[in-house]
C-alpha cells in the first residue's frame, strides 16, 4: 500500500487525523500526500489540533475528509442523488 493510499485510508476511517498520527504511522510527508489527494479532487479540511489528550508542545494540525454536498431530487417516485 502506498503512503497516499495509507493517508486516504486513515482519513476515510477516522473522523479526523492529527499530523502526529501520521508520524506514528511512519508517514513523515503526509502533508505532501494530502496535497496530492486534494489535486485529485478530495475535499480535505485542515484545522488546528486542540485535543487535550495529545499534549502538543507546538502547533499541530489535524485533517478531516469532507464528503461532497449531496442534492436529492424527487420526481415520479425516483430519487436521484447528485454529488458535487
């Protein structure tokens, strides 16, 4: 599994992922992999990690994979979901 696939896997299965989690998983260039995923169209939000259990000494960030907005159309008992 490539580092990019591992990063996407973490983002898919967790609500948010702290940058130190990627370091612990031996992915030191996670920000570069996230930039690649963004270039492929993934919506990834970057926020400051304020988790009190992480006890960061410096500013660290966390990443969250955002699902695209969905628009639902109802017409003649047919439901059509449009992503985008």
